[in-house]
C-alpha cells in the first residue's frame, strides 16, 4: 500500500486516496485500540443503515502498516459536501438546513443498543475537565444524570462538512463519535457547531428540528450546557470562549 495522495488531516489521523479507496491512518502505533473501536463502531452502524435511504462508507479492511501504524480502509466517497453546496448556493441555505434535519431524523429513527452510551461519554468528558470548577461539574453531571436514557443512533458530529451529496445519494461520513443516546443531545451538538460555523442558519435548524420532531425547544436547550462542557475536552483555543458561555446550567423560556 503506497500512501501518496493525502486528502484530509485531523487530530492524530491522516486520510489518503489509494487505489480508489480511502485509507485512514492513525499517526501513532499506540492508537491500536482507537482504530479497532472506530472500525467496530462503523461496522455496527453499517448493519443498521443497510435498509435506510442514507448511505455511508463501508469498511473494507483494518490493517497494520509496515511502520506499525494502524489503518482503516473504506469506500472513497466523491462529491460535494453540504458545506460546499451551502457556500456555493447561499440562496438555497434554507433548503440544505431542511435536508440536514431530514438526515438527522432518519438517523435518530434507528436504534443502536450495541453502541457505547452517549451519556457515559459525556460524563467522562465533563469529569476530566480542568477548565471548570467542581461545583460547575456537579451541576452539569446532576443535570446529565436526570436526562432520559434513549438508545437512538446519535452521530455525535453531524454537520454540513460530514455530509456528501452525489448522484448515488446522500452519504454521512465520520462515524468515530457515534453512540446510542438521546436525540436531543445529538441535536444540541449540531446546533453548537452551526452557531460557531454557520450562525446564519443555526436557529432555523433548531426550530426546524423541533417542529418536525415534535420536540420542545426548551428540552433541546437543556442539553446545551452539557454538550458545550463536553466539547471543551478538545481544547481548541478558538472554541473555548464560545463554549464557556454556554455551560451555565439555566432554564430557558
């Protein structure tokens, strides 16, 4: 396997195009567990989505490179992301917001009892934070514990850049954060991403989801401090001030 054509880079990973496939390489050989966990998670989601109108890259192989690094080989999905389409056609942004909600509701209609629990992940992330005091952690963890437990498929990072639309259909990418959990927590995460990157469509997205799903907007907003605090573990300087403003546990009107 010759890795020359780098097409994406992220935290601890690089993605290459190789022989018509996408090869996700974990940059440290110690990341074996992360690689295997991601492959298992994606395989379980694949099985669930087999009868859905939505598509996703199929895992083809998990391998060890000659230098000891681990890699996942999967389908290479070509086409424009929803992010690119919004930027190219700003007048159609509302239509893409509606499509985003449609995609997310389709995902939430799937039940995933074999995936790890989203509430457990959020609790671990909040407990690990050094940027907020223990009183604030207690408030957040208490609210998290009181939230209903669901086993719906939650993508965990559903955003326009992780959706590709081409002649074959709609593909959802980047399943590393997928968990079973409460749909409104997943929506809260998407809403915060939109507030940071697409502020002009964030409120329409939230209102559309709540109207279409029959979910109280106030209920989704109750998840925002929890989700914002959990995202602080990524330690991205450009996001810190924004997320810190959201972590106060308050009741919305």
